[in-house]
């Protein structure tokens, strides 16, 4: 009998060990996008998706990342690089989904132009409060970014709640209160609806929303392409007027430079040398931002690339309830969203490559993120072969050359090093005819990389 009990005890121990091992393996899996329901007041009827990296800071910064018209939170997660930046630096990303007028964020109603108005901005504030409560998000490090409609809402959130946001990055946006009503807002294109105000007039709009607030005002980074035929490039100047004025700055930049080919940057710094407004003009770019490592530049502008806090393993995807908020249901995991095109024939090696193209007619752009899963390297070369007749015409964050179907991308001076476990991103524009098929494999310094 004792022998039988001992055997049974051994079997139970083995089963328990296997179960613990399985749980540990699952917890070590890659982070996924998670939908959150019942996050608080939601007059805008928005959906909320959350990305918490496996290695997250103990009091993480919060980045609110908002999609363009026709998009969604999961779509912006897939098409932008903010999640990979969160993996690298340990902050949390909120990806909201709009529900009005072709899935645009409400940038036109009277309610969207006042603090506490019963529409999208209140829903977005609920999401931020939820992350602060449930994930111990740092209320002193909250940021907003977005593309097109999301950029317009970035301008709005910083204008309505300047005490909440430390900085923003708006890609192809317009100033807060640009549109007088819904009829003036066209998801398919807005020629130049918001020009003509002085810097003082634009600044007064924000100050009038916050009459008792005396600063500091949020810092703002602004991006626009010169060939944008959906939101006019001239809107960039109106945004500059707004944010230089509220920050008490001159309309004359304190410095101008060209960070890389095709990018013109104007910086507006205060008397201490702190850059409060930064404006990027992207020559020849249409309505297709952010791309080509721009998300990394935005995260650097936010100040999230430092190491002031040590990352720690992320909490459970079903955090314990806080006394200040008691949702009726906890976040539930949803499948991670994959890039729109994933190269086939994955290879193994000390690297991993993510290839994200954006194709139109006979042209395309592609963003490539290279993750170094081996030892640190200083100086990199990435190569691939085209399966069709694609031809690279320009590039950013890398020097790209092509001979026949063979393409070689080499680092530039400022991104030569990739630490162990780190990544770097670059991109290019090209032409093609027929089918724009993704490369089958990539190599990093001669070593074949896994795809994905």
C-alpha cells in the first residue's frame, strides 16, 4: 500500500511539474495586443486595445497612439512601430479605435472642443486613467501621438488637457478647433480648412479652454509631407503657430537641420535650450506618415529612450482591481496582429527581420526592423534579393544600393550599433511592375535571419 501511495505521489508531482512548466512557458511568450472593456466613462463609444510589453517598467510611461480615418487600434498597432519601441523601452501603449464617420476621431463637434465634453476626448481620458490605476502608469509621463485623424486628436488632447500630457507627436494633423462643424470635416480630404489665424489667435483658443492653467505647456513634435493631398501641407505652419505661441516662443526657429535625406527639421527652444516645438517637413511624402523610423524619433522626443527606470516583468493581463475603479470585466487577450505582408521561408540565426510594405499602383514603401538576437554588433549590413523586378529609389536610416535583384542596406553613422536584444529600423521607397512580392529572406552581416 505504501509503495502504491509513493507511486501515485510521484505521478502527481510529475503532473504538477508539467503544469507549472507549461504556465511558465506561456508567461514567457511574446506580448500580445489585449482588448480592454469597461475602462470607464465612454461617451465616444470607443474601443480600447492595450499593449503591455513583457518587460515593462515598474511605473511605466503611457503612450496614447491614435489611428487615421478608416483605421482601427489593432491596425495602427500593426502598421506603426510604437509597440516595438515599447518592447525596447518598457512603456505601455494604448491603441483606441474610433467609431464615428468612417472611423474618424471626433474633431468637429462642439463637445469635442471643451473639457469634459461628452465625446471622444473623455473616452480617451478614461483609458489613460485606467492604465494609471491598473498598471501603475506614471501620471507624470503621459504622451499622445497619432496619424491624420489621430494627429488631429493629438492636438486636441494636448489642448484640452495640458496638465495631463508631457508631449505629443502629430503626423499630418491640423490645429485643435480647426473644423467648425461636421459638414466641414471630410475623411477623404481637407484641402486647407484651417489657415489664416495668427499665432496669438491659435494660442488663445487653448488658453481659453484652460483659463486657470499657467503651465508648463506640453512640448509638441509635428510632421507633414510636402505632397500630402489629403491634409494640406500648409496646416503644418498653423500647428507651429499654435504650439510656439502657447510655449512663449518666437516664430523663428532656433535651429534648422537635415537629420537625413529628405527630412527638414525646425526646432524652437526656450531660453534654457529646451526644445519645446519640433517640426519635420518630409520632401515628396504623401499621406503616409509615420514611416521609416519616425516612431523612434517621436519616442526619443518624448524622452523615453533613457534608462532612468529598470524594466521588470509585466503584470498579468488581468490586473487586480483598484479601489478607485471596479470594471465589471478584466482585459481579455486577443490574438496579436501581424504585419500586412510577412515574408515566407523563415530562416534561423542571430537576428529577426520584420518587413512592412505599403503598396500603391506601381510604387511602394517598406519599413524594415532588424532585431539582434545574438551578441552586440557595431556596424551592420542587411541584404536580400527581390523575387520580382522591384527597384529601390530612395531610403532613410540606411544607405541602400541595388545590383540586379540583389539589395544591400548598410548602417549610417548614427545607428551603427545594435545591442544584444536590441533593434534598428530603416526603410525605402521603390517601384515595381506586376506583383510586389516580399523578399523570401534577409541576412544580417552574412547570417540568415528569421522572419517576423
